């Protein structure tokens, strides 16, 4: 039997339409420098028992490059390395788990870098990383 995991969206960073008056705006801050895009994503509440946090990273065309995700203090969250995507095409949306200890006071300080073979890491363009959402999912009680 398949378990259903409802998804709650808490933050989105990237191009988006203006929020409707009935939906509160997401809480996120983003800035970019030479080697990484830095952003802070905020949970509206502490992770509850059985709840886990995930990053949904929407990746555009990155050719044979990789996207590296780390916390502000350097702990690796993961690397997105698309396989089988044609050059120039969007790579899709990737799910990356975020351990509870990566949050400090309900905040995740995130660094996103593009890793290119033989070159120093750099900040992604808005076309390479089109958006980042922080979501939580309640673990299912059965399998």
C-alpha cells in the first residue's frame, strides 16, 4: 500500500506572482555574492513529532554542472547532479532532505553554489536555480 504524504509549503524564493490577500507571504530572504546565493528560510513552527523538512529546488538549464547546497556554516545538505537531461533543457525539481539540526531558531541559512568542472564555485543565475521551497511532510504511520 502506498502512503500519502501531504505537503505544506512554508517558503518560496524565486520569481512568483504577487500573493493573494488571503494567503500570508512566505518568509525568506535571499542575496547573492560571487561564490554562492545565500538565503534564509523560516519555518512558521518547530518541526513536530514525526515531521521532516525538505527543500524543493527547481533547476533550469545547468548543462553538465552541479548545484551544491550547504548550510551557512558549511554542512552539506546535498548536491544536485542532473543525469540524462539534454543540454539547454530545464533539469526539473529536486527534493533534498533537511535534518532538524540544520535549523537554528526555526531558520535555515542556506548557500547554493554552481560547481563547474575545473572552475571555482559560483552563485547560480535565476535561470539556473529558478526557485527553492521549504516544505514539511508528516511521516506515514504505515507502509
